[in-house]
């Protein structure tokens, strides 16, 4: 089981990593990443595909409950909250958390949480991966939608931006939006982004609004027409 640790305290991350090293009795446990905030976690979720998050709640920026809300409904990754606060437990389970561990986390409780996570993962139906199809140097290739940071229309082509570069996509933005209405959100008539990539909005002095996206330095402009829907989406998440 691949585990991503998300906590803004370096000592807490180190302790959880050490505890995980003691919890391989019931099956292999691999720490696939250790980060200090929700935005960094979103980037690694797309690239490293963890099975489980050990997730703190109070963190700067995108906090633990907001991140869990964005992941709600997915079979992977499952979420185990690790926090010093008792008062978020009800909301955590409403978001589908496997378990809620209070700090300092004990090895016995962590083992129980890992067992529950394995059971839930085993019972989940297999997820069909979503792939976009395009061409690279004339050859057909496919790109996982989870790796895409932004889709931009460029004349008669659509360019998918991702961590390794760019890919020309065969479908139009309209076709992609209709094919994946739950996964993609429109920022502008020439721009779509995967919903989990949208971290926030930034209003400039001249009134223009830019989108803040995880995993890329791009900040596409948001049209006035699409701004209300994006603000609702961010409030819900």
C-alpha cells in the first residue's frame, strides 16, 4: 500500500514515517511522499497515485478537510486523518475518512487504520483510468487526465500541459468538456482544467482574474462568464 503523509510539522511527518515502518506486519507499506500542505499533496496525488493519505487538518493554504472534500467519492486515495483536535471527527467521517487518529498517533491505532484502509480498497470497484489521446512527433500517444494541469486551445489544436511538457490533443475543448463533465471545468472559452488542479483565484489590479493551479506555473485568465461557477466550486471544496 502506497502512503502519502501530509502534515505541516516536519517532526510529525517523520514520526508517522517511522511508525509506518513498524506496521508492515499485515502487508507491505511504502511511503511514496511526505509533504507539508494540501497544494503539494494534490500535485503528488496526480503523479504518484497513493492508495492512502495520512492527513493533518490544520495546515496553511488548502487544509486537510478541504483536500479530503476534493477527493471525496474516489476509491483512491483513501484518507486517514491524523490530528491533535477532536472536534473535526464528525465532519471527517462525513467526508468518507477511513479513520480519525489523535496525535500523538499510537502504532496500534495506526495498524487498525491501515487494516481498514486495505479492506476498503479491496472492496472498491476498479477505477477505469481516463486517458486523452494525441500525437507526439507524429506518433499516437495517450496521457492520463490525472497528469494534465491545463488544456489550452491553440488555433485548430488543443495543447495539454503536463509535468513533462506538452501534448497536442486530437479532440476539441468542447468534445473534451462533454466527454468529462465531472472532471474538467472551464475557465475561459479557450481553457479547461481538471477540477482538482484549481486551488484558488487571484484578482489583479486591472480587474482581471487569474486561476491558481496545482503543479504548474501557468495562471490562465478566467472569463467573467465562468467566474461565478468557479467561485461556487471553490466554496464547495
